[in-house]
């Protein structure tokens, strides 16, 4: 199969125009001994054959749509995606365009990103949003870059709550390894029951940023207002890593005084897709906009007096500032950001709140039922959204293996990240889980408990 | 809050989604709760309102359809944006990446339940290794720049692991993409710019002078952003290696090299791929991309964690068990989960599977044929500052003696002829650069029409420069006031002030 639309006759005419005899003659600058290697790859498949092969691979998975009932979350959530979202994402006008460098013929992408920015500001309670990051974890790492740059590298400590997603903390460690920065609080052995205010003791005059998660990795809801005030008193900025669905219901980080709000937009109409691509949102206060990484779309007017949109403040970015840029980000998650905008437009203020409340109600029903099982119980007593830590009386692997036999994808094994939470499972419940699903989980777990 | 500027008589072509909102509309009806009710948490933990727009499904569809009609795209026409490889994106990719088994799998599922995904990832790692000549590949990086950052972290970790702590300099040619110095800058490295010689190659004398025991390595795009394969590539790599540095290949221009030469064979130590350029993953109006990184044997232990590996070998009719493995001296994790599986890996896998070794070589041969053909057609009308056989792209100057028409004007005028403009003002070493990359998926008629348009514009620049300088004339939107955008900084919109739920 080929997508090359040039006939042999046309090829020969083109070679003649160029003034060479064969295609091979175009490659004489390539060292002869390495030129035209024989690649050991399988022979080409036709479209019919490739679809067959890929279908086979896809069917070798057990999916949470038709094979398994899922109670797995931990940063990626199984939500309902209205049909319209993918129909819009499959428009070639959107998905086969490049980054909108030529605004006259890219207003579709530009206005859509502008609206995405607006929707993210409304959701997080913040003033400006960029056009997206790769995912929630890299957005959190970019928050460190912003804060570090804001203090011109003079404050060299970042306080990270141990209840931030373990993979997010890992990415922050990766990103900062060349920065001569101290990461405090990033300790899986810390007291996980202590209130977030206790992080205050780690915040000093040398701290540029404090990072907390909302709801935290265990699903707990805290009002971070006091912590943020305390951090501000030391001159530090605060970044809240937020779940966007929860923001439909709970007090916004903006209202708590956060300086930066980041998170993963996957819950907003993006399929699980085995973890990617999703989209990292990044919102902040207007005063930090010049230090913020990523693309930014601003409103303007064209030569015909029409409201229109352009990429703006580009002087912050790598193609202008090169080694002095705050970030190297170039390609971001444009199409996925568009998907979340379509999703938010469809659900709107009532629909998104409804999804959040369904998650809340079902998760609380599940938690109440599960905690009745002898030998099991909720690990924490704080208010939670749609995820909670369940204490089991045997290893999580064993329990999950049993659940899988019943067609249930169990929760995340917390012991792999937190030694103190051995035999603890993080259970996520969304609007996709019916009462029947939850009752099946309760029944299967009761069996295990009594085995 | 950001104040909206005074809006006098501004024409609205398409209202924003917030403008279109009307109280009480909704686009989706969710099922009622089927569980006993739990009280909501205390009021002070809740938000008082959610200022999102309210629209019916049809309103949402029409809005985004209107917006889509404002875009130029590969599906609608020729998009010769240099260094971006805007090739046709096969439609079958859109179907394979949405197969339910891929779409609905959770990244943290037990490996036994996602063997299809893992087999695909393992195979893709192996194929990319074979195509590039590297010993190891990570699929985790989300985009090209993310891959660069990964590569630079690996280079730094390699030197550190050898107790070699004085290496702080990254050598980068003056023709490089901005992401190269930015990726190095993120690591606090000093960037040393290496000039190009008169034939567009790395200036060997300058390189030799910069090579010492403080060099981390060199980041080189080859073919470079002039579209030229460095005629001294082996010497360049030798100089960098001789001073203990590592050679980074920016794979942005790999579309010229498939089945032509493997960067690993040339001596590159590390390179990122752009699955969204070379391997037909669509650009999505600015992502998502996918930027896997390949490394030579001595760097395999530093790759990000986790990689996909074989946990248990297969037997006769039993396939192997695939799972995750952690490289011994890993730099860590680059993002949450496993990379752009659905959007990047499945599409690239589909594309490679449908091409095979001969098809891949055809891609690069025809990409290079098309670029040379266009260059030949334009030579004589436009100055080609580094004029020799090019690879998959070339750079012309968008200026003419005795005319004040600039590259930007030519770019805008091309829109009137229904073409997307080439990249302009890059690379920085060419005055008024027009960087043209046709890709292999364009036919001769399209290339001829594009060359004819550019030749016509060159003529207009002499006979009627105003028509070029005030272009575009036929597009829905005219030139933008970019100063106004930066000065007023209107970066978001809200529901109208008098909006109420009544």
C-alpha cells in the first residue's frame, strides 16, 4: 500500500527537470557504506490486512467498555463521552491542520483554543490559561519552571505534598534533576493522615512553590485556603493539581487563592486510550502570564474589522527565545484540548455538575456498602469525591485477581507507592458504574473477605 | 480579571461558545442516580456557581462546524510547511486507533489484561530500532521537544554516571530549531552556537575549536533545516566523539532518511522521532504529537522508565508475556502512564505495517524527489542561497532586488492561490526565508500549480507589489493586528455580564 500519487512517467519527467537519472542519484551526500540499508521489517500489508491485524491486537485486551466493570482510577477515569465529541475530532479540518501559525486560515483552531482557555479559567476559577500541556504530570512540572523563573532561580525549594499522584511526583523529579532544586515533602513514608496545614512547616523563605492535589491522590477534599495563606506569607506560590470533574462541584482552587492550577483533562470527554494522549491544563493569575510556558491565544481584530484570534506573547517561547525560554514546549495537545472544549460545551453548567454529583453519590454508596464488609474499612474519614482508599484484610494483588475472575477491574494497589498502605486499594466510581456494578463489587469482595 | 477592550463596531464572524449560551439549554441528558442519596458535603466546600455555557447539541455541532470551516488543512489542500512534514494522514489510522480494545483500556490495568497493547508497543519499539539503527527505544515522550528533553537528560546522566562532572556545553548549529537550545537551557547547559559553512554544512573549523572536555554533546538536525544532508557528517560525529561528547540527532527531518540511512549507523548516540511528522500521525492543529527516543547501546540503561519488555518468553504456540521493565540507571519518568498510545503509537504502527521496508524507502525517495523538483522549478525566480541537491525540503529567499515585498507578503499572497504558505523566517541564517517541504504525498500537478503560483507572485512583486503586500484578499479573515493582541491581552471570555439562570 502506498500513499504516493506519482506515476513512473511523472517521476521520470521530474527527474529530468532536476537533472539526475534516477531516484538513487539524489542521495550521493549520504556516506556510501551506510546508504540504502536493508531493513528487517515485515512486508507491507494492505488496508484490509492491517485492519485485521490491529483488530486482533485490540481484541487481545480486556476493555472496560464490554469486558470488564472498572473501579480503577488513580489519574485516569472512565466517563461517558457524548457521541458529538468524536464526530468533531474526526473533522479533517481540525485534525489535519498544523499549529495555527497563519491566523488568516486557522481561525477555527484559534477560536476553539481561545474558548478552551476560557472554559478552563471558568472551571478552575483562574484568570488565564495556556493552550495545553502534554498531561497533568508535565503541567505540574511546568508549574515548577514558572515558579523557579518567577524568583529568577533565587528560591530553590519546592514543597510537594506526598498525596500528589506518585507518577506526577516522579515526573517533577525527572524534570528538575538538572535544576539544583530541593524537593521537600515528597516522601511516601510521611504521615498520610496529617492535615495539609502541616506542610507549612516545610515552607521557608527559600521556597518558590508548594504543590498539593485536589482531591488528593486518595480522593480526599481539603480546603487549602489556610495553607495557601501561610505559603503566601513566606512569599511562595502555590500550585493545585485538580481533577476537573470535581471542580464542577467543589470550591475552586482559584477561590482558595491558588496561584497556579494544573491537572489532566482526560476526564472531560477523552477516552482512556491506555493512558494517552490526554491533555494537561494550566491556569494561573494574569501577573504570571509572561513566565507561563506554552502557546497562548489572544483576541484581536483583522484588517476587515472582524473579531479574530492569534497566538500571542510568542516572545516567551522557544522559537524566539531559544535557550532563554522558560520551557521548550512546542507541539502541545491541540486536538485533545478541542475535545474537552466540545465536551464542556455539550454538558454545560448543569450537565457537568450532574456528572460530578453522580460520581459523588455512587462513590459514597460504594464506600458505605464496602465498609460494611467484615475485615474491610475506609482508610480515611475526610470528605471525598469519587475515589477512596479501602483497607483490605489481604494483599491487593490477591483480591484483584479474584475480582478479575468476576469480570471486575479492581482498584489501584496503594502499597506499591506507600509502604504504610500495604493491603489498601484505591477505588474509583464514576457515572459509568450502575448500582448493579457496585453491588457486584461488594459481593465479590465479601467473598474474598470470608475466604 | 481581564477587562475587555472597548469594542466599537467589531464584526463577529462566529460568536464564542459563551456568547451562544442561553439559560436552561443542555446538550446532554445524564441518567438519574440509581443509588440511595448521600448528603452533599458542607456548603463551604462547594462552589456557588459554575459559569459554563449552556447549549443544545445542535448548537454545539453547528458552532464547531462553523469553526472547522475557517481552517486550512491537509485534507483540503497543499500544506508545504517546512520542517513540519504535513503529509497526508491515512484515514485507516483514524479507525485503527479507535478500535474499542485500544480506546477503552485503562493505563493501570494488570498486564495480563492488556497484552494486545503491550505487544503493539513492543513491536513498535523493535521497528523503530530497526529503522533508526539504535539499540533501545522509549515510546514515552509526548512530542518532539519532549523527546529532546529526554535525550538531553540521558546525555547528562551518562556523563554523570562516569564521574565526568565538568561537561556543561551543548553545541548547536545556527540552523537549529529553537527547541534544541531550549531543551538544553532547561537543563541549565551552556549553548555554544556553531556556524554553518558556505555549503550549508556544519563549519568544521568552528566545531573543532569548540570541542573540548566540557562538551556534553552536539544536537544536530540532519538533514538540517536548510534541507541539506551534511556532506561531512562522519567527520562531524568523529570530532564530537573524540572530545568525549555525545551526538544527538533531531529526528524532525527523518522523513528524508527512511531506508536511506540509519542515524545509528552513522554514529549518532541518541535521537528523537516525530511520529506526527514522519509516521503520519496527524498534527491535530497543534498536537498531540509523539516523540519516541532511540539510543545506542551505551545509553540503553538510562532510558526513561518503564519500557515494554518480554517478561516471559513464549513457547511454540504461546505468545510471550509482555510487561514493563525498568532500565538500570533510568533518568526517571517523563510523563504519567505510557506515552501517546492511542493517538500516536497505534497510528504509527498501522502506517509502518502498511509500508514495509520498500514502502518506507519509497516515502523518503519521493519526498526528496518532490522537494528537488520544486527547487528546480523555482530556481531562477527565487534565490536559493545553498543551492545543491536537497533532501526532503529546501529554503528559498522571499525577496527580490528593487522590491520591498517580503517573505511574509509572499506567504500571505499564497493563500489567495489556495495554498498554505511555507514556513517563513526560519531558519534564521537565511534572509527572508521560505522553507518549503512538499512531502511525498503530493502529485506533480499540485507541485506545478504551487510553483506557478510562486512564479506569478514573483512577477506581481515587480509589477503590482501592493497586491502582494496587502494579501490575502480572498480569505475569510484578513491580516491580524498582533500588536493589539499582545497589548490588550484578552486571553479568555466569560458568560455575558447580564447572563442569569432565570
